[in-house]
């Protein structure tokens, strides 16, 4: 198995043994930041039952909202691939950016200049204190994967993403790709 170190832009794939954790069971997390003080990421494959206009009525679009993680779930976050349009964006890596001027973003969406494959919204984020992520990696809670999708990951379908990543690992992971989410139901 490839043993990567966590880095901005990498993906964290939840180990199949992560059962019972509502937030992270079968999750794929994009690491938006990782340094000595901690890590921040967004769960890419957990859509919620809301769209952006449900939460921000002045936005005339129905982009899905995703569960970004268990921290600050009353705050809206976004990643995108159009830094030339959104001032104040912070580069994650590989053409993926985090945040920026929200008023400009709303206007750009309403004017049809931002499409669903350009942006993804999240309620909350995933956060780890200093060395907490490294501890979870040592406990085999996560598998680190490079983001080979680059900035196209924003438009990546969420429904089967974890299964795809597990199948890419091959070997002993293949059996988990078709296992029920709750093995007790098998």
C-alpha cells in the first residue's frame, strides 16, 4: 500500500472499519489545509437534503449542499475552481480554491457565470487539532490518496465516490466495495 503523508489537496478515504461514526463512515475528505497546528477538510460525498437557495434565498440556483464535517455545521463554506472570478480565494492545490468574497459569488451565480461544476457548498467542516490527524492515521482510520481529479473533483459524483476509491486500492479492500454500510444488516 502507498504510504503518503497528509498534505493540502490530498484525499482522506475512511477505512472500511470506520463504522458507527455518523460523520466519517464511508467518507472521502479533501484536505484544504494541513500544518503543525492542525488540519481542515471537507467531506466530498455526503450530500444533504438542501440546495443553496434553501439556505441563501437570494441565490437563484439549486446547487446541492454537502455535509462538510462535524465542526461549525451552522456555517456555510465553499470550494471552487474559478479564482479569477472570486476575489479573496485561497489556493488549496491543483486548481482548487477555498472561499473568497461571498457577495461576489452570489452575484456571479445569479448571473449564470458560476456553474455547478465550478463550486461546491458545505455546511461545516472536518477539523483536527495538532497531530490529531497523524494519530488517526496511525490507528488506521484513514487512507491518504492523491487527488488525481485535480480541480474537476468539484463536479465529481458523490454517490459512489467512496466505493470507487476503495476499489482503486484493490486487494483486501475489494470485498468492502460491495459490503452494506452497516455489516450487521448483511
